[in-house]
C-alpha cells in the first residue's frame, strides 16, 4: 500500500491560498504554499534559524536538513500534506505545515479530520506575530480540506509557541506526557477566536498606518535641483512645518559634490543615506518608480507615499504598472499610500509632518480627514483652515491622508488607526469608491460606537484608478447599509464639513427637541420649518426682537439650555442697528458663557451677514491678544491667531450662514446620537431549538454535488427551509383539471389556483390567481377561466395550494453580494417593492432588535400596524421568519440567494406561500476568513 507521503501531488497549485498580511509591527509579509521549487529557499532559511529554535522544532539537536527532509518539506499534495511559508523579499522568514493523521496518529487521508501542525519562525522575526498569522491561514486551509482539528506537540520551554496556540481563541484541550505538552484544538471559529483575530487585525493595520504618519525620518525622492517642482515643494512643506526628524533630499541627477538642498542633506540614492529611513515620499516619473522602490526596500524603508501619476487612472497599461508597484513594495514589507496621492499630514506637536502638496500646515485639532481625491482634499483642508465664508472657526485637523488610487492603504486601514487614536475625535471621509464594503461596514460600526464618522460617498461609479469589487446592490442600498453601521451619510462636501464641525465642537444631543431663539422672527420661523422638514421637534421660536442686547441673548440661551424639554438650541442672529446693538465679540462672549454654564447640550448659531460673529464665536474662549480674526477681506483684520488648539474642555460654537445647513447638521447629530444609544444594546441573534444545521449542511452538500451553482427544485427548497423551521405551504401541480381536483382533495378546501409561469408569477394583478375556491365546482370553473384567458396549462404551469389566513402580503429576500456580503431585505409584495423600491435592508446576521427595526423601516409599514382601522398583523411572527432566514444564510455560505414571496402575515401567524433558493460553492476566502490585504 502506498503511503500518503509517497503519492504524487493530487491537486494543482492552490493560488487562492496566497495572501499578503500585515504583521504585528505594521510591516507586511507574503504567505504562500511551499512547492518543490523552494528547496534552496528552505535550506537557506533553516541555516538562519538558531540552534535553540531548531531544538524546539525537532525536540533534539538538528543542525541541518537532510536531502530527505528537504524533499518531505517541499513536496505536498495540498490536501493531506500542506506547507505554507511567510516570505519577505522572496525569502522565507517562517514556515508552517500540517499532516493529516488518523486515530492511531499515523498518516491518513479523508475522511480523517485531524492533522498535526508545526511551526518554525526565524529568530530575527519572532515577536512580529508571524506565527499567529500563519496559524490563521493554515487553519483556513485545513477547514477547506475537511480537517476539523489540529494537534501540536510542544516542549514546555517553548512558551512562545504555546502562547500562539493558547491565545488563538479556539476550543482546546491540553495534556502533558513524556515531557511534551500536547495541545488539541477544534478549528471551528468561535466568538473568541474571531474577536482575537479582529483585535490583531486592528492593531497590525493601525501600526502600519502609524509608521506612515509618524516617521522618525523622511526621504523625499525626486527633489529638483532648482526651486519648483513637486519634490522640491514637498521638501519645503516638510521643513516649513517644523518636522523634527531627519530629512533627506534624493535625486539621482544631483552632482557628486552637492551636499545640501535648502539646508537638507542631499543624496543621489536612498542607498547612500547613512541611517534608517522610515518614510519615502516618491515624486519621480512613473517609469523611474520601480528603481526607487527597489532602493527603498533594500535600505529597509518602512513605507512609501507615492505622489507620481501615470498609473491605473491612465488606463490598462497604467493599471498593470500599479499592480507591479504594489507587488514590489509588499515584497519588501512596505506599505504604500497612493500612487497619484496628494500626501499625508500629522499635526501632532511631536510629529508636525506635512508630507503633502498642501502649502500650509492645518491647525491642530480633533478631526481626522481622509480623501481619495487630491482636489477634494485641498478643498476640505481649505474649508477647515479658513475663518470666513460659511461654517468658520478654529477646528483643526489631527491627521490627513489623501490616498489617490489607494492601491494599498485604503480608508479601511486609516479607520483602524483612527479607532484608538487619542488625537482624533471625529472622522471625515470623502470616498469615491469603497473597495471592500463588507469590511468597511464592520470597521465603521466599531468606530462609530466610539467617535462620529461622517462620509461623503461617490455615486457608485468608481474612478478609473480604483480597483473595486463589483456589487449587484443599488447605490441606495449600500448607503442604507452604511447608515445602519452608524455612518453619518451626507451628500456634499459642504454637508461633510457642516456636520463634522458641529460634532467636533459640541456634545451630542440627547433627543430631537430643539429650542430656537434670536433677534429675527422671520429667520426663527425659517429655522423652525427646516427642523420640521428634517424630522426634529422644534419649540416655537423665541423672538428677542431686533433691539436685543448681548445680555438678552445670554439670558435667553441660559434659560433654553436649563429647560429640561430642550435637547439642543439654535440661535439666530441678524445685524442690528442702534447704539445698544451688541458687537460681534460681545455677542459671541455672551453666547459662549451661557453655553459653558450648561455644557451638555449642543448650541448652533445661524448668522446672516455678520462677518465677524463666526470668528468671534470660535475665538471667544481665548484670552490671548489678537486671538480674534476677521473674515478674509474684512477691513481692519486682526493678525492671524496662533495655530493652537482651544483650551481643554472648551466647546466652540459653530456658526452657519443658512438655517438649512445648521438644521441639517443638527439632524444628523440627532440621528447619530440615537444610533449610539441603540448600538449600546444591539440585541442578539436568537437560537432556535428546532433548527437542524447539520441536516441542512448534508442536504446542501448533496445538492451541490450535482453542479457548481443551481436553483433547487420546489421540493428541495421546502425540505431545506423546513430544517430551519420555515414551512412553505404545499403547492401541488395541476397540469389538468382532474389533477387540480385531486390536489384540492389532498390539501382540503378552500384552495387557491395559481399560474406559476414566469410572466404571471407573483402577478395577481394580471388575474393569474383565484382565491377561496370552496368546492370542486368553483375550482373547475376557475381552471377553465385561467386556461381560456392565458393559454394551455403547459404554458401556465398551474398549481393548487391550500388557502392561508388573509393578511398583508410581504416579501423576504436574502442575497450574498460579492462586495457587501450577506444582506437581508424586506418589503411589501407587489407595487410597493417592485415599482416604488420600498425595501429595507440589514446585514446578516440579523439580531432580534434589527429584525424589529427592519419591519418598521419601510414607508408602507403602517399597513402592518392597523392603518386606517385595519386589523394589525402578527409582526413578531414575521420577525421570526426574518431571523430564521438570516440564520440559514449565515450558517451556510453556500446559500447565495433566498426569496420568500409572498409571506402572508395574518393577525395570527405568517404563512410562506412561495420560495426559491439558489446554491453555489462558498467563496474560498471571505471577511470571516484569515487576515489578508487586498490581492494584487
């Protein structure tokens, strides 16, 4: 009998196991299967491992690998024997392998579902989280190959490797025998293992971004010899910002005797720099970038900001050039911002990094800013920086990232960094596209639970330079899913800044109740109307009259804030004439002092043609001379205020030039605050004792064995849904009148007669359905009418079905979208969903609270709750159907589409009258799989 080790490879090279990963320290490595071509790499790798690590791996001195060892460790069948390597620069830094074993511990094949696993990590790379990343990937490979359990034998002194296994979060057993620790653990992901994986992902990706935003040394590659040019400008911006680290100017065309450029050390190559370089800003033509990347990689540069254009935004040739750029950088463990980027900024006082094309360093502040477009990034920085024109005042930036084509570092990575960045309180993002909506939604939900996240999202058409997954979901659906994740979705850059400045300056409102006061009755009424339009609950405006003094404003605002029936206050102000009229600074101080006395409620100001009020409001807390600035172009403008953050605990009052802008920003803050309160108790995914998960898995496996993707038959659909407690009311075919009669006798009267041909299915409005047929006579008459109206029975495909209790017809759908993931949708059947698009959506798995809100989210929901005196229907029964469908799709990724239509919701119970299910092989990797960077 031939052993497993002696058989030829049984599977082709599994390219989908290749992946780039971010390690614990923020560097990157590539994980791939080990092949017969890796013999020399394996020997070289082993020679660099210490004797102690070799001893821990083989339990004995093992100075070198024999030829037999090398053959064994490089020849795999990718089923029962698998080896993976982590590589940097094409060389091995760690390996992991498993061998399938039987109950006797000897080599085996399927159906044996246990394997021995062993690691070896080069000493220079221990402590970087390489083994943890490899464990995630080898476990995913093993599950794919039908292995459900790993066993590992470890020497007690090898505490690092024991910790890798015990910290992974899998359910495990531990024993000690013959001086060896034996660990056995199931590979089925658990809540703890998933939480561990997500936490490691966040720390690693955050550190990878931190290395780009807080480098200890920076080289600008492509600095021109003469003033001007992108590289020279960036070098000047870095120097002018006061960057405290080491700066280097690099240009291969520099003369040999050139020592400095603008006081910065000059070099012909990154290789010539004495000492480490953490960040390289690349501003050379695209054709020269590959050589620069190689120089940086060989020198140990940690990350690149590539300003160069000529990549995917320029067409197919540029797209391939971009792929090569990412592959080359990752081979050296570097991450990239760009290409075609505007740059990065970090205003932290100990960093002061302006590695961008922005000529001025933004003021320090609590806003993190991400823009994929350089032009939009410039506009956002400008609006946040200036004092006049629109929403104004001192609200600065913590960090700014313009990702350009975002070939590598994306908004997801920067969100990971901002999540626990103490300098960032509010996140503003302009996204032209979302490369991985499923991951973005997950990260957004977690971030929004800690700090506001405001997003302007592109219209759904990705720019040419962006590689994104195709989605079948409408743009509006993706937007709705983002809102459910706590994202504050706005439509314009103006709204992005309006909402962001309010959230950065003021506390969240406790509810929708709004007090309005000011010195203009008409402006107050306009604000009141806008509040109603935005779904807020405004009180009648308080008119202080045009003769109101600063003290009148102070007294009225203090009273409104002290009133327990108000959650927020909007102050309206217009220019007043007369000696008693307050000046800008006086009015601003009056409002600020009143707001400071009751700091728990937000205050907004709507001002009209008051050039200095907005600036005075922002500077009212400062006592420094010259702290108040005028709007640009204002006569007698004061000197610029120092670029400092407001005093600790100060809430600056945002001022808006139009009521609709202020109220829209407030409405977004109210909705976000409500989401935060609800997110604190998201509900739970219920367990149902009657769900037969294993039986469903067996049935799905049998059905998929017939083909790669198929819509299963009605009988198979009923059987599968029944295993999840979703009964489908029987429908019997009736290709003849006699068959219809027999079916009705089997089901019992009353019955319904339906045409199920595609052009008539779910179209009761066309007359293809006859209901409440009480006896054989009525049934035969209805059968004759249908065939006379629509044609032969073979064309109609008539069925007979038992009558369900009368109620409201609804539709439940679930689909696995390649970009967004599994989505559950609900609406009323017929015109409401088909014509008006009145559908609501939730990401799967759905909790009980989410199911409740889903039912109530559609515009036609009142029809379920007794609209105009009708009898309310059994919405808890409907919610249970939704939750069971969610469980089915979540438990079995092979179920790629489910449609229940109609689901008739009666005053007591819900009946599923029609159902279709589509199956397909599950994706090899998804967002629940091991950590990976986007493939290139």
